[in-house]
C-alpha cells in the first residue's frame, strides 16, 4: 500500500486499486481472440513457461521456426508480444512474470 497523509488520500488510493483490479478481472474473463492470447492466458494460469509449452505442444502448434514450441518461445511471446494479443492482457502476463522472477514460484 502506498503511504498516505490522511484518510481521504487512503480512500482515494484504495478506490484506484479497486478500479485497477476490476479492470484486470474483466480482461482475464474475456475469451481469447487468438491462439497467442490463449497461450498468454495459459501462462497467467500456470505461471510456468514449461507448463505453457506443454499445453501448446498438446494442441499440435509449432513455433515460427517450424519446430516444437519451447519454453523460450513462451518467454519471447511474453517479452515481445504479438499483434493479436491485447496490450492489457500482455501487461498482466508481464506482471506475473515479474512477480515470479522476484518471488520465485509464488504469485
């Protein structure tokens, strides 16, 4: 929580956090519009590039190189994004990746 000078400031901060969280929940509830969004949602769900890679392989999807999808391909998708991924969804995935890097496997 951010530092605050008075109750009104605290209330404003908390209301802003509620709005942000509500927007994120709305984004996560949307059906994926592309395979890449489906991949990003799976990563957010599992918080694991390895499990996401296994999911993509189970769909029979290959990487741009024509080989099996790898964990590195998942990481690259999160880092670089793609035109068919909602910027808001990508921001959530990057936040999850950042949290994982800071805290290990915990979310």
